[in-house]
């Protein structure tokens, strides 16, 4: 019963969070967004006290069920471990806690948080690891499948689906996501929960509370035959069957040990003693009582958890079928541009875990992961594929860690995240090649106007002039500039955002 409840709720969280990352329409966030907000590290960074207290109480009562139910990376390891178990049964062994590695990784993680080294946070955070696997590896396949359906639907004159661009948002982050998946797969296939109990900082913090949980896995030494099946099926390697002990700091309450025990020697209960002598000495004791109590406890566990809780065609860019169009390239920005709602580069660095949820949800293809070491995998803005539309606030709606604060459409139109800078040497209008003015026509806030390059000669070539006090840094001018590969106008970010 306990194992069934755990697998059911774990599947709900795992499937829900996977779909949340795969969905590029933004629809599922309204129904599944709460699953991202109950992740432990993200709740701490967002200072969501109700979630933090709820997870702490949950752990103190039930043990580390967060790791086997709510954390999607933990559930993914269970899936990979199950595949390994299909190849070889009873393959786990008991091993002592590797304290120097476990607590050493926690110290490194905390030092990275204090020093603002984004690479350390993103590489070690479990939800971030799961997010980049979904966004970088699975979402492109999901989108290709969507494009295949769109092509089929179009053939039958149906527009139930629409095609979307599939592009590489960041090659370095793609490689990191692939390596993360390979390492996790190997560890889970061979040793089960090695990552959770040696590397994951969230698991280490929860282990301090799990030691004092009310409900735990207990041995009944009278019934135990030392068959070792519990140890051989414990993915956390935390059951010492010889001494009838369980390392509760590593136990994730998966219930596999109880299921594998053929003699009923293990129970999930409040007992503080490992041996039940009354089962033999009391003639009135009923052997069926433990199973009844287990059912009640399982029901209580479920109640607590629920309450807490086509074929893509290659596109050739041509102009009239005669000339290839050169792709735009991102300029070298002295200050990166971060989304409205981030408030400042400092706030982004301190709160973002690089989970890639905002990147996967951006409808304008503006956000992509940073490759800078200090801010590795945190979202930055670039305008080769689109620009940040004033009416779009999706990234602020989905961020679970408080790195991008929730803003409304009216507020976004007044937030200055950067300002446009003109490179007159590239501008075709300033060079007299053509009367362009594209940037001025499409600026949503009217911050650009075309003025004579020579103030004393009204007939001189026009050049764009930027009113930096009015410009909000949306990138419309940079995106729509016809000059390639580098636009003649680009956006420089501001370290601290302000209202205009």
C-alpha cells in the first residue's frame, strides 16, 4: 500500500513537471505551475515560507518522501533504476554513508550561493538538472513531433496544430544536459540513489530532519531471517540487515524493502524499538494488526501528500527564392540583458537556479541560457529570433525561485532593462544607401526618431537617434534591423532596472 501510494503520487509529479517543461504554448502553467513552486530549493530562494514550513513538517512526520515523490529528478532516478533492476534483480548492497563527500558537496553548494557563482548552483541543484534535461533534450523532440502533426493537419486543411521553430538555444548547455543525463543514468542503473545521497544538497539538508521523523522503517528482529532481500532491494543502500539498522538520513521511504520482505519483518511505523516481544508473549495479540495499522498510515501519508502538494522540414531562408539571407548574430554586449521583473543582475544571480523553465516558455524566442561561468545557464536576452513584446509577461509568471518577479502588462511597458545603441558605420540609412527607418517605425515606445546626420543640412542622410530616457530595451529595433549579420542598432543591458 505504501509503495503504491508513493509510485502513484510520484508519477503525477513527474509527468506533470515534464509536461510543464515540454509545453511551449504556456497553457499548462495555469494548471501545473504550482508543482514548480513546491520544489524545495526554489521555495527557499523565493522565500515562500508556507512551502518551506510545509516541506519541513512533511519530512519530520514521514521522512524523506519529498525525494521519492515531489522531486522530479528523484523519480527519474527511480525509473532508471527500475530499468536496471529489470536486467538484474536483487543487485543493491549496503554501504556506509560517505560523509566527507556528502557534506563536502553541501559546503561547496552553500559557498557558491554566498559567492554568487551561478555555475555551482545550477550544476548541483536537482530541479535545475531535471529542467535542463527536459528543455535541452526532450522539448526539441516534442516540438518536432508537433511540427509533424502540423504538416499532416495542413495537408487535410486543418489548423489544429501550428509549426514552431526548433533551434539550438545553447550548445554548451545542451552538452551539460546530455552529460548530466548520462551520469545520472549510469549511477541510477548501477547503484540507485547515489546522486541523492552523495551529491544533492537538497537531499543532504532534508537528511538532518529525516533522522527525527515520526514514521520510519523498523525491523522486527523476531521475524527477520537475515535473508538480505531488503538490503538487495534498497536503492538508497541504507539498510544493514546484519545489524537490523536503517540509516534514516538516506532512506527515501520508497517502500521497496517492505515489499521485498517475505517474512513481514519490516514495517513503516512510529515504533522506537526494533523488536516486538509482545508478538510471542501475549496470547491475545492479533497478527493482523500490523497490516491494519500500515493501511491506516498509508492512507494518512496519501492525505498529507495530496494536500501539500511533419516530419520537421529544414527551412531554407531565402529572399524571393534568389538569394540566401544571412542569419543574424548576437553582438558583444558589455552588460547582459535580463528579463523585466528580474530587477537587477544581482537579484538574478542570487535567486536563479537555471532550471530553464522561463527559457522553454518564452513565446518570442528571446531568452536563452547564459554561457558565462558566473551566471551559467541563467536566462539572458538576445534578439536574433524575436524581441521582448511589451504585452508578454510569461517568464515572470512561471519563475518558481523569485529570480523574475511577477509583473503585469502595464508595469512591463515601463520597466527599462536596457537601452539601444546605434552603430552608424553599419546603418544603411546613415550611409545613404537607403531611407530605412525600420527601427524608428517599429519602436513600441517611440524612443527612436530619424534625424539628419548633419544638423545644418536637412537633406543629409538620416540616422536613428535614441532617447535613452524613454527606451525600455525591448530589442524590437535590433531584431527588425535589416543589417546583417550584426544589426546597426543593438541593446545594452542595465545592471539595475528602473521605471521610465
